C-alpha cells in the first residue's frame, strides 16, 4: 500500500466474514488476528503500530 506524503488521518482495517453468513449449526467463531504496520525506508522496515483483535470480526488501527 502506498500512502501519499504529508499529514493525514488513516484507518487500516482487517475484517472477517460475518458469522451470520454461515449456518447456525456450524457454530463459527472469529479467528484471533494481529495487524502490524511498518514503513519502508530505503531497504529497512520501521515499526509504526500494531493492534490485536481477539475473536472480533473487525480489527483496525487508526494512524495520524
């Protein structure tokens, strides 16, 4: 993903398929996930932020 230079507020999200999509008898649970954001600077990756979603449908990070 390329983000234009300059200031701004950004939201990066990760969404799992809603459990209502599946038949009720399947007893679907959301997976644990982690979103790690890094910035590429020349040939290096620099940590920016991370967030964990523990069995939630939507996980997001707000940057700005």
